[in-house]
C-alpha cells in the first residue's frame, strides 16, 4: 500500500482544539479517518516550528490521500501538506526508467 506523510500547521482555533481534547484524542481521530478510507496509521507526532503535527500512513491510493488532505483543509483548523513517500526499492525501479525528457532551453 502506498505510504504518505501528512504535515499540518494548526490555526489558533485548531491549537485550541488540541489543547481542549488532548494529543491522544487527536491521534485517535486521525487514525479513525485513515481507517475509514482503508488505510493504516503508522505514526503520529506533534512538532515544534512551522509544522505542528506529522502523520505517516498507508493508504490505498492517491484518491484516499487527497480525501484526507481535503478534509483537513476544509476544516479551517489546520493547513495540510501531503507528501507521497517512496521506498528505496521504488527509487531503484524509477532509476531504471528512461523518460524522453528535454530540459528547458536544451
């Protein structure tokens, strides 16, 4: 199953919600949302800096990942960023493919 990293920056309202409900409740809510789409939560962390929360999850496909991103974004309580993660073996496969690419001005 493809693996995704979700990063979220909370708005003031989102941060208030985390403080009110607690970190464990936020993790449980995210885990439930991922499971509802046929996925599995691998890890959930809170962080300092520009990113307030980071989630790594296995999801069936990009559509499921986009659904998570849309749900988080439309809540207005966090700004999401979704990153598709690749295994070293997938990079090995990609390195063997030769696209017909021409760089700009080349």
